[in-house]
């Protein structure tokens, strides 16, 4: 379907930060982009505006595209992290999913910068500590790890009895170690363990606080 955009709106979209998707513009201009589902307002101060995946698609269109109209797919819902435990993983696949995951990870990094007292982007933020499974899954998928799904092996992230840790499993020991390495690079504390009876390996991970 087509969503109408003005030349001024397309100039704002084109001026978005290439790494984070943060948008310039007035409150009225940015609110209009939110209504078109091309931008969203960050819930925490300073309440900056960022491109949605649909907004990124508009920005990436050829320069000779018609300026008055931008082909935008309806946004079916909020981005859902793939933990590898759902029978029918939410969302699409392919390049569109890759872009959504990249945007979600960049959004987390920006949230770290804005909400950690020292602006540290390497240390998980409060949101990640209250959404452990989702945060770990975003980090894993953004790094190229594949979530388990119907007919497909991959990582699985689950809660644990520990309030500040998740459990991550993969079918192979190499996969388990790779997931642990990804989470360490993402600012998590990781320890590898094995089941006493089966010897199956898994990692426990918790967001680093310092």
C-alpha cells in the first residue's frame, strides 16, 4: 500500500543518522512521521525520534522515486525478539527481518547511552535487566546466531530460577560456546555448565552491571 509523504518529510527521513536512525525536525514534523508509522518516539528522555523499519525502507529508496508517495508496508505490531522457544516464530524472514533485528540492537545500544549514568554503550541498561530473555535473544540474532524454529535447530533462551540470569542452549557444544562469546561481547557475564546426567552443555548469562 502507499502512504503519502511530503517532500519535506522525505528530506527529514533522508537526514536521519545513518547508524541509529535518529531523526532531526520539529515536534510537529516528527509526530506526523509517527502517524505514518515511519518513526517512533523513544519512551525515555530526551524522547528522541527514530526511524522504524518502514522509515528505513523509505530512506533507502532510489533517488528518482516519486517524492509525494512512499511504498510502505503496514506495520503488523511491535518487534518481537526470537527466543527459539516459540512454535511459530513471530515476524517475517530474509532482509526485512535482518533490518528489524539490526534496528532493535541499535536501539538497545542507544538506550544504553541515554539511560546508563555514564553513557556507557558497552554495559546493558535497565530495560535489558528487566527483559532478560528478549534482550539476550536480540543480541544473539543481531550477531548472526539462528533461533530454533519448526524444523530448524538453533539457540533457545529461557528463564532460570535465578532472577538476573537466562539459560542459553544450542544443539552443539560449539554453538553453545559461540552464543556465550556473543553475549560476552554484548556486555553480559557468561558461565558455561554441563548437566550432570547427560553432559549437555549450556550457558548462564546475566547483564554486566559494572
